[in-house]
C-alpha cells in the first residue's frame, strides 16, 4: 500500500510539473505573459492543498496581458525623486505624468500595485522602482511635522480635492502595512524597523484627524472614500501589530456602516458627492470582518445543532450561540449591512457611479472586491469576472487607464485598475486580515 501511495505521489507531482510547464510555455509564446500564480488542481483534488475555492485562483491570460501592459506604462511614469504624481485639480488637462509634481497618495497607490503584481524590495521586475518609491514615502513621513495631520505640504492635488486633504497619509499607511507583510521573512531588520516606525506615525496622524463621528477631517468632493480608506488603513495596521486606538477604529467603522440602512435600503450620500456607489462600497467594506465572524459562528452552531439551519443572524440568535449581549446587536447589524450593501454596490445602475469612469468609481470597485475577500465571501470571483471585463474594456492603447471625470489622472487610475485586476494575488493576505480580533 505504501508503495502505491509513493508511486501516486510521484505521478501527481510529475503531472503538475508537466501541465504547468506546458501551459506556461504555450501562453508565454502567445502573449509573453507573466507566469501563472502557484496552485495545481491535482494537488487540490488529492487534498494536499486547501480545497477552499477562495484559495484556488488563476488570473485569466487576457487579464495578465492587460496587467503587464499597465505595469510597463506606469514604471516609465516614475519621477526622478522616486514618486509619481496625479497633478493639481486646477490643471486636470495635464495628462503627461512627467509634467506634474510627485505626491505621496499617488505614489502609495502605484507602490501597492507593484507589490500586488509580484514585485518586492528584494525581487521582481520592478524592484528598483519600488525601492525608490519606498525611500520617497519614508522620507515624506519622517520629515513631516509632528503636529500635522498629513505628510506633505502639497495642496490642491487631484486626489486631495476629490477625496480629502489627508488622503496622502491614509494611503501611505496602507502601503506601509502591505510592505511589512512582504518584509516579514526579510533579514533587512533596519528597513523593517523604519517602515514600522513610519507606519506608527501615519496611524497617529490618521487618528488625530478623525472626528467624533468617525470621519476624517478635510473631506473632499467624495470625502466618504477618504474615510473609508482610513478605516482600511487602521485595520491593516492592526493586522500587522501596529498599535492603534481601538475606539477610533470602532468609530471609523461605525461611520461607514451608518451610511447604509440595510432594512430600508437608504444610503447617506452627504459625504459621497450624492453618489450611491461611493458610500455603499465603503459600507460593505467596513462591515466585512464582522459579517465574516457572524457567518462562521452561525455555520459552526448550525453544524453542531445549537442553531436551526434557517435561523436568521438576529441579535438574539447571536447571543444564544455565545456573542456577548453588548456585541450581538452590533454584529447582527454589520451582517445585515454587508449582505445588502455588497449586492447594492454591484448593481449595474449603482456601478455607473457618476455616470462615467472616474478614479472614484475605480476606488469603489476596489473597496467592494477587497471587502468580499476579507469577508471570505465565495461570490468574490463572480465580482471579479464582472469587474475585470469592465476594467479591460476601458484600458487605453498605451496600457494606461484614465478617468473621465473628477480624478482623471492616468497614473492614479492605472494604479487603481492594476490593484483591482491583480487582487487574486492578494487573496491569502486579505483573508488573513479579515480575522476578527
């Protein structure tokens, strides 16, 4: 019996190697594509890897080709100081990426796109560009005045005007958290320490910029998105053991969730430029972690007979299966908000946003998809199939993307599009971040 297991195992490995080599060679010849992500269907079937469909994802060849074109374009747009810029709100007609000043918000978005597409400070085709971006962002954080809410003296950028005056520190914090995870196995302790210290500075600034209602001060045209990404940044920092103010994070999440009433379907768009998409995508994203915990706890209770199979996620039922009384209502509401908001955010009329594709729409799509993965929602691949087709259809011939209203910057829009298209590479990290502490 042992002999047959050994032979089957050898045959299994050989089959995977042959099939992957053949697929990689054939596709590379056809489209000069980046290698497929790891994972072999035979190993999954045999139970040697997780059979959870959340963890088995291969980026479609046409998407890989689109990502490659976008990366090729965006690295050429890097400025000499290591940054990237979106330009000013007053001169949105300037589309040349080398004719605008670098800003931390845009640089952080590009750097996150490079990380997600497979480049790290130590390896990957764009490690030199990434390392220059890291230096640019770390210097921006380290040189910022302690009393300032932000990390740049720049004012009036496209991103600030549309999202909020403190968006630079928000997006930089999120990038630094992502970078810490990539550095986890690194021997560069000096860089890790510097990144951790810089992220602590960012987190403190975000917390100071937060109002009592959980929104970040200095809101722009679609300030709800600045506040939503601030919530993401605090969650990501917490997942990387950066000290955060728990009460501040709770306020931030509550602000996002309160923008959507799951029972009536009403959406508060006061800080979302009157656009449902901007608010509802933040609501689904902010409630994803708590909704996931509810789903997992209910499935466990249903499996062992403590709860009926068709039992609703009511506060009473959650208390019955072990939630504290003071938490049961909060988690029940989060579950309802998530389940309803994620559907609303994917409705065709809602996805049209302001009526055309601007950077705000792209950011909202990103929020929805990442929230579904964090929530370990198996419908996320349906979302991906839909949104990737939408994104590919608006890519420019040179490989870039640009917005058609508000945030029009080709650099910012290309970075956000790349983050959406390559999100499958970050499934493990996002699922891990979704563990409710």
